[in-house]
């Protein structure tokens, strides 16, 4: 029988100054499908010289782009929205292949991507300043917003398309030129989106894409022509990026990791709470920064909720996200799978009972994939190390409190503050929770409290370093500099005309 040669693996290229190109040097990394282990592509780990090229291209494009009227700057974004809608299914399949999340989850991600493009199209309104006549007799004062110049974003693996769009559309609509350094683990969908940006006729140099890892990030952080850095990823790297960007005088917004709590009160609608918390904890295989990781049950909710969540978690269909009916995909890499398994071991060692055990999952046809099934740990001692460690996998921990006061105390103790949720039918309890919960994104009977694009994607404590967040009005604040002008014109000159 004749053998057929396997097709060569595609090489992903950088997009700099309107040209698709290989970096001048550096290594290449294999990108694999986490559900099958199949090699999808090779991505360059670009050296500092490629970053330098991108920064010079962005700097050269800046003067003309900044002078382009905002109304004209948003025209390519309208076109991009149309192209993203048209290619949504193709892009979602790419996200599923490179990241592992299900097709339904990937389509949801693409919708959120598009939503950010739509909101940025409002820049001619959102970017306006304000003014006042006669701050003193015959003197007027105004605040105008101007773009910063060259700005950059560094993004994580878990939302390959959406997270870059918390930044890109706002940055360029405000008149900046932009460089993206996406996660080297998921470079495919974003590369395709850059083709769409090209098709939407974003002028050359206005958006640039440089693949890579630490060397490329460090080159952006140190480059004197980069004015601002947006980062999303784990807390240790967020802290590092914030410090290093600050050391070279850049403004920075750095979103970090999470350990999100949900409190379930006994008066909650248990059926609804179970369904929503199951999706929050195990959707995207627990690899959402807003995934619920700890459920604190209060009073009688302990028994009712534990029983129902164990049943729901055990019933989830785990497998290749491209297949119909699959509700949870694999985790991103074999290393991630190992890390999550060892954290479950650690929780067990620290005193937790393993009510549902996802270690050693056997998925038919998924032998080469990074599969775990949902895990539920019960009664993890609150003072254990795991209680405040981000797991970033499909593991939910249950802890118990006699009342809301003591349930809130668990949240106050956490070093993270990305999201906190409450399930209840009491308005008074909900108001108290909203008032006191120490987190930036709050859900009341909501499992994934992801802000819409016209609200800031908040985050507190070790989940965020900076002042202005991504999305909405915060994005406009971040990507513009305020200039205040005070004007006097001698009245007699106007009488000449
Ligand atoms: P990561 O921190 O490993 O990587 C994020 C980015 O930083 C990537 O582009 C990567 O190339 C780069 N990077 C990694 N190590 C670096 C280093 N030592 N020096 C410089 N750059 C480095 O994060 P990840 O594993 O891709 O993503 C998962 C993490 O992101 C989780 O902790 C999750 O909670 C967090 N996250 C947070 C939010 C949020 O809104 N707060 C959103 C999504 C993801």
C-alpha cells in the first residue's frame, strides 16, 4: 500500500508593518490540540529584534493615525465586526482546536470579542473631553484627550480571541498604534483575526502581532517607545510585568489570577444554583479567571447543595469540544493536567474528602488528550495551602459556614479578588454581599460575572495591579492622556473684524 506523506505543519508568522513575516531568529514551539495531542502549527518565539521592528513600525504609523479623525478610525472596526460575524464559526473551531474548550463555549467567546469591537465604535462620543467658559472673565478652560502613542498587550491562553479584544479596538480607536503579544500556546485564531484586520483595511503599522514568550515580553516592557502595557495572565507574571513596566515609566494595567468564591445560602433556588455553579466551576474545564473555585455553603445548604452538585458534576459529558453534546473539554497541556492532579492529591493530603474524583479519567478516543473529569473536594481546612491557591482546572472545593458573617470571612481572608458570587432569594442578604464582598466582579445568582464590554472588567487585590481596567470607559481613560488648556483672547482684537 502506498504511504501518503503527512502534510507539513504550518508555521505561524508575525504581522509587522502590514507584512506577514518570520522573525529574524529564535526558536519555534509546537502548538498542539489539547484534546488529541495532534500538532497544529509551529509558532515563533520571537527575539527582541522582532519586537523592535514592530515598535518602529507602530511608531512610524502613529503620526498619521493620530491625525485621522476618530470617525474615520472606527470605519475599519465596523468592517471588522462584519468579518468576525461572517467567520465566527471558523474562528470558534480554531479556538476549540487550540484551546480545548467546547464549540459552544468558543462561540460565546467570539460573541464577547465582537461586543468589544461594537463598543469601541462609540469612541467619537466616549473620547470627548469637557470645557467651561469664563473660568475667569474672558478665559475658557477645556480638557481634551489625546492618544498615548505606541501601546502593547500581552495575553493568556484561556481566551485566545476575546482577551486581546479587551484592548485592541479601544487602543486604536483612541488613535494609538498597537502591538499584541498573544499566548504562544494559542496563536492560531488570533493570527486569523489579524488577517481580518488586514482585510478591514487597518492601515499598515497600526496593528502589529509578535508571537513569543518571555524574551518578547521583556523587550516590550523595556522599549522606550512603548508607552503603555496591558497584561492578562497569572499573578506572579502580572506582578512582574507591572513592576518592570513601571520601572521604565510606562502606564500599566495587569490582570492576574483568581480564586473565586460563591456563597450558597439555604434560601437559594437550589436547582438554579446547582446548574449555574456547575457551569461556572467546570465550564472551559475550570480555566476561566471567573470560574467558581470554592463554594461556601451556609447552614442547611451544606447537605442539599453538596448532594446536587456532586450529581451534576458526575453527569457532565467530557470529551473533544468539537463533538456535539460535549460539555467540558480537556485542560491546556499535559503539564497542566499533572499540576491539577497533584493539587487534588495535596487537598486530600491536607484533609479534604474527595467526593467526586476526576483523576485518572478515561475518555473514549481521548487517550492522547489532557482530560480530567470534574472533581469535588469537601471540607478542605480553610487554613490549608490549597484553600488560597489558584488551581485553574475542573476542581470545586466545598467549605461550610454557620452564617453569612463567617462565610464572608473566608472571602476576606483570600489574597485574590477577581469575582465573588452569592446565591439567595433575600434582597437584604444580596445588598449586604454587594456592599461587603472584597472582589471586583460581583454576581448575585450569577456564576460567571463577566462584565459586558461597556463596563470595566474589574479585579481587586492580587487579581489586578493598576488603576484603569480593560473595556468600556476605563479603556478610554487608559489609552488617552488628558490635556488641559486655558485660553484667553484679548477682546479688542475681535473688534477689528
Ligand atoms: P501566564 O501568566 O503563564 O501567561 C500570560 C502571558 O505572559 C503569556 O503571553 C506568556 O507568554 C507571558 N509570560 C509567561 N511567563 C512569563 C514570564 N516569566 N515573563 C514574561 N512573560 C511571561 O498565564 P496563562 O497560563 O497563559 O493564563 C492563565 C492565567 O491567566 C490564570 O492565572 C488566570 O487566572 C489568568 N487570567 C486572568 C484574567 C483576569 O481577568 N484577571 C483573565 C484571563 C486569565
